[in-house]
């Protein structure tokens, strides 16, 4: 059985803990590896390695950092297929989707390659007689990332390239469900010339998470995952004096107006709801059909949902793979059943799907549930599976109110041919990321990613300009170089310009 180890101080290590967790192949239902689960002592070893490396890395020139970043970018680009295959084997998503994930992570690396421009400070000459004022942004120290299973390559790359480019060192705690992508990324950083200890990986469960949150030498923590854990991460981390950004769950709505093109809209809803088996924090899980759009929309989505090719991620013609674990499958199937029990109509029922040759895989077929109301479990819960609920609304006012009354505020979309409706929607919904005829509005790397309400704890979004702000803090310097003997200009009153 292959064992996935930690990466500390520039090399793989087993650490002190002998606890392990299984790594499954979701398409076959078979265990393919085991991953070591770090102890508090193992986490401390990684943090101490990062702390030691910070002393020199924080003083490295912007030129030296960018050379390594550019090299790392080329290595990731050259190994995209290998990374995608690792992601597919452990997560289950199809290869084309996994390649897209790596590409979106790579774009953040490319953004970080521009760090000399991103870290430019401000300068004001002669703010007072003989006095200049300027500012720059300094790194924080050891930063940690705690990342989810659904994007094992992309989400960590939303964090560590920006943090490292800013002069910090980094300890990554990826999901123990699909850990191998992070190991390859660590090897690529080393091959790019990153000094030992600047990037470290510790695998683990709650013990490792709590050790990072409690460690006095960790300055900042970035997290992406469910809302209850995001809230816990934020509370415990900030209580220990750390800077924390914790991105939580989602229940993303897509409003479909009567003037939307049904063929176009149904194509995009099917892809957004069932791509990656619905295991995306930006997946559309609730379609709000306004007025007379519902019946035609349900019929079109149902036809296309039944046509989705479900199979192992490695098969070229597969459009959707399995979910991550047997437990995830059981939970999703249970929620689908609750929808039927609570009065909704299962227009397409994905329970009981069997893929030939992979009967033990963790497969759930695309599922479309019509007649859903906000009181039902399938609406209230973040299902994180290939399930699309259709809620019917009589007006755009009712649809917007539905979006705004939901506790999540991650992403939302509207399908319409009306510029007036789109503009009103984008101004009135209380959601961080909005798509207009775009169902998954993930910003490009040079913008920042993050939601509102229970989808974000902390005040900074991830990557982009807010990522640079999160991983740095400002220094403001007031400078005078006196040249007249005896003319100190000192005074007991509060300093003012003159």
C-alpha cells in the first residue's frame, strides 16, 4: 500500500505519528493509498522549518522571488496532465475538469509572478519642510492553508503562490481525502529552486488543524471548506491572535427569467449543476424559475440531465465522475429521498445508478428535483452532489428576495436577455460573486474570490489584490534628514505640517 508522507524542510518525511487514513479511488470504490495523519509535534516541526526559512526568504529580493515563481509556473504547466491524473484518481472528477482546475490554479501563479508591481508602495515628497512620507507592505511570517477535497490542486494554489511571493513561508494542510497533488506541487517548488522550509505540507485531521490554529508562530490562516468549520477556524484562529480568512459553504441560485433562451440556459445549468458531480462551492444547486419559464426549463434540463455520460474520470468520454467517498454518496442519496418525502417531484432520479465495470464506485446520477420550497431539506442543506432543485417564483422581486433570505452568499447568476433585469439583479442581491448569463462566475486570478454572509468569515477574499493585502501588512515611514546644525524643529505640541 502506497503511503503519502508529509513534506517538511524541503524533503518528504514520515514524522512521528503513525496514524493513517485511507485514500480511495472513487471510481472503483477501492483503497489505493494511505496518508499519514500529523500529530501536534509533526505540525510544530513544519512550522519551525517555515519559521527558520522566513528569516532569509523575507529578505530575498523581488527579483529572486519572481525568478523562482516563473520557473515554478513553467514546471506546473509542463506537468498539468500528471497533476490532472492524480486529481482524477483521488477525487473522481473527469480529466478535462481536472485539467481546468490546474489551469485556474496556474493563473494565480501567473498573477503572483507580477509581485514586484503588486508590492509597490506609496511615496509623498515634502509633506512637511524637509520631511518625506512613504509606505510599503511587509510579509507576515509563517502562513498556513487548510484546503478542501473538491479542488486539491487549485484551491491551495489560490494561497501559497501569493503568500510566498509576498515573502512569507507556508505550511499547507490539504484534505486527507486526496492528498497526492500537494506532494507533487511540493516537489515542483523544490525543483524550481525554492529554499528548503519555505513551502511545507502536513497531512492530517482535526489534530493537525487545531495545532496550526493554536501554534504561536503561525501568523495567518487561510481556509476553504464548509460553513461550520469555517466559523470554527475563524473563531479559534482569531482568538489566538491570527489573521484569518475562512471561506465557507454555498447554496448558489440561478434565476431564470421568462425571456432567457431555454436551450442556452438549460445547457449551462446542466453543466453548472452536474460538472464535477456537483462538488463545487460555485455549483448551481437551486434554479429559480420566474413566471412561465418553469415547465419548459424543467423539461429541457431533464432531457439533458438524462444524457450526461457518467463514468470513471479516466475515460475520455465521461462527462461526470463519482463523488468523493461512500459516505458522501449515502448522504446525497438520503437528501434526494427527503425531497421526495417532503413533497417535491423527482423529475430525474439519480439514485441507484450503476456504471458497468465499476459497480462498487461512488456514483450518483444527475438528479433534478422540481417543486422545491425553501422549507425542504434539499433546499436548506448544502448537498455538494449532482442535485439541482427547481424553485418557482412569480416575479423577479420574489426571486431576489429568495436569494437574499438564504444564509449563504457565495455565488449567484441570472439568465435573461434584459439588461434592466440584469442590472437590477447585480445591484440588489447580497452575494459576493454574480454571473449574468454566466452560471459559475469564478473571477480571474487578478480579481479576488469570496462570498458574503455565511460564505465568508473574515474581511479578505482569496487571491488577487485582496490576497496580497491579506498576506502582507503596511509599514508607513516618516523621514527627515536634518542638515542645519542646531535647527532641530522639535516641539512639545502634537506634530503638524509646516
